[in-house]
C-alpha cells in the first residue's frame, strides 16, 4: 500500500480529524513525497530534527512540535513553529510566552495531559490543566494561544483502557476559551479509538511510513 492509499484510508476512518504526519526518523525525500500529495501538517519529536527538516523542506509546511520540549531549546523553534502540542509544565509555558514576545508572535499551544500509566510519559495532571484553564491565563500568557489539549494513551492492547483514557481528556476540552478547539489524541495504533472519543487531530507516522 503506497502513501496515498494509506493517507486516504486514515482520512476515511477518521473523517473529522486533522491528520498530522509524524516525520520521526524519516528521510527528507519521503517527507517531500507526502508533501507533493498535498499534505501540509507535519509533526516532529526532536528539536534538532525539526530544525533540519524545516531548513530543507518547503516553507509553507505547518510544523507541529509533538515531543518533549526542553526550555533551553524553545527559542530555536519559536520563529516558525505552527503548533507546540507538547506543553507539559508551567515552566515551559512561561518560556514559550517570553520567547514569543521577543519574536513578536502569538504561538499556538496545546496542553499535554498525562493520561497514560507509563512513568516515562510527560504531561500535566488533569487537575493542573483545569486550574490553568479556569485562571486568567490569557492575561498571564499574552503571547500564547492555548488551542486545546493533547495526550498519549498507555502502551497496552486493552482497548477499554485506551478508550477510558481518551474520554477522560476529551471532557477537559470544554474549558478551553477558544474557537476551533483542538483535541489531539490518537496515533498509528489507536487513532480509531481516539476518533470515537472525539479527537479532531491525530498524529500518524509509523503506519504511513512502514513498508
């Protein structure tokens, strides 16, 4: 199955969700091929890879930062990043806001919520996100536009557990004070479950690129 068929299959199964192509460990020519099919939303896990790919690929690509972002690397991506999906701490939120102010930008962000039982995963606790969203965050972080929430399910074959985790994060979306709210849940192995739970953004890489 080629890229075009795989992308069409995903879009038919998750009709209301925006597809973000995850480019982790992928060669430039593979990404360019998918770009040529009309895709414009791409996600990267590592800052250095993101910088390299941004430099070499067309500038109308809408880049998403989807991996853990260290505060000392924020300044490198702020000039061009479309959406930072992995905002997982107040420290990072403050750093993005100050860096965006320097670049005179208002940066789109998602708050990453830890819904997985995997200790290696990053993210806010649900109660922390609720506290932020109920606060006057727009005045505290004027250079950040909180567009929604993101989460990653546990690495398990238990679909009921995954569904429960996704549904827990979808309920928090109602607190977002923004139009066109984003619920970014669902990856290659669980995007169908995420779609049923209300996801409107999915992050797919391995399914598309796997031979």
